[in-house]
């Protein structure tokens, strides 16, 4: 049984095309009735729109095997008085979900991926937090890659803000326990006996995704097809208990070894 990441694992960070072996891996799971859930931290597109994109590039996935943070957001963050930071598409998605923005005295500061955070925005966020707003991240990704450049992920930004203000934060998507719990319940619709220790999590985010999965008892596979090009860039610096169980170049190499 598997939880499978998308960006950098199934699709390329460069052009969003399927990574070698990824379409075939999903087909293999389907053919052999192996339970799995696609667990993505997508926040740039509405959930069903991103799901439909995956279908359009060749993935044979049913929507009941898909989950992202936007699908949990309404149960985790009140729709009123939110100061949201992220891409224009993310902000438009929040508007379509009827979230009301407040950049004067918000109750919640909501952080998502954004490559061009600036010092004025950080200053504004810090003032909101010192004024009593709660801090929520859409996920806790360590870094993300765009145009062959590495940017601080939401997790890194949350740590910065926590250190600056001593305000703790909550996380909606991976690697929060609440997100993995929801994914587990969806997996149990396929296999009622599914438990964390029977699941293998596959991702290119060895800190943000796999660390949380490991702490819950899952087996972990780190693929170097996304955020990192070799395991030597990151694995030697991880705590022993958070190091991945297996490391492969991409989904094709996993296919060749299962």
C-alpha cells in the first residue's frame, strides 16, 4: 500500500510532465489492485482542476484516490478574516471557496507557496502575529524548485516566523498528522485493515513529507527526481530516525525493484 507524492515524484518540477516510470507505476498499482492514495500539497489550483490535469497527462487515477490540503482547509481554518499569502492562483482559489481577506487585523495568517516573498510582507505578517493572529501553513514543504532554482518552502517560512515571534503554527497538508489521518481513512476505503505500518510513502521531499510519515510508522522511499538530485545533498544531514528506508532515482527505478 502506498501514499504517493506528486510534484517532483510523479511529475517534473520543470515542465509538469510525467517523470519516467510514473504513469506506468500507477498503472501497475491499478492492474494489481494495490491500494494507494495520491497525497499532494497542491495549493495552486482547485483540487479537482489539478486532479483533471493529472488525468490529462496520462495518469489513470480516480478522484477518490486523491487528496490535497484544499480538501481539508474548510475544517481547519475559519473563512472569516484571513490574511493569505501565496500565488495569485492560490488567492483566487480561496476567493472561490468564499474566504474573506483581511489585511488590517486578521484572525488567521495563512501561508502558501510564493517565490517572491519580500521584507515588507514579512514585516506585515510579523505584526499580525504579534497582534494576536494565529499562524497556519497550507503544508510544511522544506524547499521547492522552479526554473531550476531552489526557494524556501512553506515549512522554512513557518520556522522563520515562529522564531521571530514565538508564535507556534498549525499545518493543513503534509506532513501534518491530521492530513495523513484523512489519507489513511481514504485508503481504508480500499483496504479496511490499512495501518500506517503497512504503508510506504514515496516522495522527493525527504524532510517535509517523509519525516512526518516516518514518525507515524510508515516505510519511506526518497526519490531524487525533484528537489534533490542526489541523496548526498540531504540524507547525511538528517537525524538517523528520519532517514529514508530506500532511495531511488525515480519511479522507473522503483518499478524495476519492486
